[in-house]
């Protein structure tokens, strides 16, 4: 079971811990009782137990067809429509692009508007058997809509319109929207983005489960990890790591720690950090409030960001994800001529070196004035990732309520869209476009 170690962070607190935990308990009560702002988007709270079993069986059947039809599955989506899936896939298949036991390679598109990337992707797909999973509740979000228009046409040109329709899977609204309408017209198999689950909380719906399963990852174990974490959090009011994490980060915020760095020592966890950044940034960054979520991949970023973390502006708190067990050991051997000076490590494993770097860095950062919290997983596997995802979601809801915001809306993301539509010349935005061009 996931463990939280706050022993290197709580000494930095100036607030009374019992008072912080009492405040956090009230916030948790709002979440569990579904009485707080945004309570119409709490479908994720019970999702590990109450997911659609019939749809889950259809997901598994679709994966078998994708395996038979395709060498590649292209997942089209942005934000919560792809980050959760990518986080799990790249954590468990960290060498990107390597085929896995008969399952397709997973490529991602529609998460930016880069012609360079699109041209390279289209070239990579030429002559290859591929399927598409397009994920969008509306079907009109600019980035995925552009990618889908281009890749759908390429698939139809390569295999014909009828066969392309068999290889396109739409994850969208249950009953309305542009993508739902197109799917019904063309005969795409559809999966549902639930009305009561926001995108950043949707990894355990079809949004995440279809691409994760298509990558050859055990989604049963992933869901079981989330189920067990949910039961643990709901049954542990006096020893709840998610509530403790939420209380700690808000206590540190109040004394000027306005940036939280999520650190890992495994490159496969890079997209777990990206998913976490959206979850906390979009949930808490509103009404002039919030902790800025940042991330580092260590030890890589010790050679770039390490100086700032150690000696820069003391606005930082750090949370480290670590695992008690790792994969098969990689042993270091001695050399006859010790030119690189590493023979003192002969007989040691790379894991020992990595763990020593982690412990040494943690203590250095604490000595430099950075509170460090550790989240300890048993290992980086399907089950533990299910635990971790649900832990962060639950803690985010509690933390947002402590902060005094609605953690389940995102009103600020519309501003850039309106400006972009105006500058693109979208009908209805002509006057706004004229004003913006004067400012530019």
C-alpha cells in the first residue's frame, strides 16, 4: 500500500498541525458528503467501484480487434483526454516505440498544433496498419479536431472509408456533440466520457482505459489499485495519507511555499508528473489562489534545475515519488583500468546508485530550506499506479476545498480560446479579432 512520509516536511510548518488536520477533515467532509462546490463532477469519487462493467467488456473486445488490425494505435486528445493514459503507458512501457508482446505501439496526436510533428507522424504511419482512438467530449476542441481531420483522411486513403470506420474508436459524450454525431453517421464504435467526471479526473474511464489496455497494460490491476486506495481513504479518517498531504501543502503555502515540485527518479514517471500538473494546476489555480505545480526528472534535472532548488528563492516545497522495489537489477562491474574512477561501485547495482542519489539529494534540499515529502510505492506497476492516481485525485479534492476554490471547474481556460478563435477568423468573432490585431 502507498505510504506517505512527511518527516522531512512537517518540521518546516509554523502552523499547528492539529488545527491544519481539523481544517482538512472539514474539507474532506465536503468531498465525501458531496456537498461542496462542483459536486456535480464527483463521479470519479466512486468510479473504481461503480464503473460501467458492460463498457469495460467492450473496451477489452476492442483491444483484441486493434491488436489484430493494427501495428499502431494513434490516441488523439489533449489535456485530460490523453495525459492519464500517457502517464500510465509510459510509466510501464518506458522505452517508447518498442512493440510489447503483440500489442500495438501507441502514438499520441492532437495535444498541440505543430505542423512539424504532424508531418513526421503522417510519414511514420505511411504503409503501416493503424487504428485511431479519438477522445473529445465535444468533438470541436481545436487541437484534437485538426489532428483527427488529417489522420482520418490518411487512414481512409490507406484502407478505404469502410475499413477506416472499423478502425476508428470515438470516446465522447453519451448523446450529443459533433464527434458523437459523426460517429453515428460513419459507424465508429463509441465509448463514453461520463457527464459527472471532468477530463483531468477521467483516467479510470474509457478515456484512459482503452489506450492503456491497448498498450498491453493490466487494467484489472490498475482498477484494483484504485479500489483498494479508495477503501483505505474512506475507512481511515484518523490516518488518511491523502488528507495529510492536502493539509501539509496548504500549511506550507500559507508561509510562502507557493511552488510544489513533484520529483521522480525514474524517467518513465515523467508523464505521471505531467498528469499531476494538470490535475492540480487546473483544479486549484483560480480566484488568484493556488500552489504552482512544477516537476523535475532526477537525477537528470539536478544538472539543470538543481542549483535553483538548492539555493534559489525559498518558495519551494518538494514531493518525491519513490518505489521500494524496482525491476531486475543492473550490476556494475569493475574495469581493469579504472579511468572513470567507478571501480568503487563494482558489485553494486544501478538501483543502489540511484537510491543513494535520491537520499543524498533529499537531505541536501532539506538543509537548503526545502520541505520534502515522500510518496512511497511498493513498486512501479499497474496496481501501484492505480493507487497513486486515486490518491492524488482524492487529495486534490480535499486540498481545493481547504484552499477555498471549486476544484472541479476550469473557467480560466476559455480566455485563450476566445482570443485564438478571434485571430483565426472563426465566424462570430470578427469584432474581437479586429481589436486583438490592433493590440498586436
